């Protein structure tokens, strides 16, 4: 099981962790939401839980709890800029369907 991060995403995460002044990394998880069933959640991590899996990449740590890892295994986290828009992009091979707005997915 693995989660990967592109260099662009790692640089963005690293910048925010430095500005924040603390943090072990960023948590990638899922929650029940949206019209397709699940949505991604990103949050800073200051302390690890017993069921956390840590995936170091490009100098940052991506932390995923065991329940979310089932849905996220193989996901690549990227940070993209397109014109005036920028944000994280989740390349998840487990997705079977996505809602039209791109906010939620199901596996």
C-alpha cells in the first residue's frame, strides 16, 4: 500500500508547514460527503494516531489512517496551476465514478 506525492505538491505542503511553524506532515483522508459518496480531506498533523500510516516523499510526510487507506491506496497527490486556478489534484486509481462538479467520488 502506498501514497505518493509529486514534487510540486511536496513543495506546496512544505511551504505551508514552514509558515505554520509546526506539524509532522499532512493527513490525507476521506469522509462521507457529496452526491457520489466520498470526499477527500486534507489537514495538518501535529501528532500521530496508532492507526496512522506514514508515507514520506520529497521531504514531506503524508499521513493516512487505516480506514481511509483502503480507498486511497495507490493515490498520487499533485498540486497544479491552470491559469488563475490552483489546487491539489488527487490521482486515485480506485475511483469508479465521480460527480459532475468533481467534489466527490465512489469506489
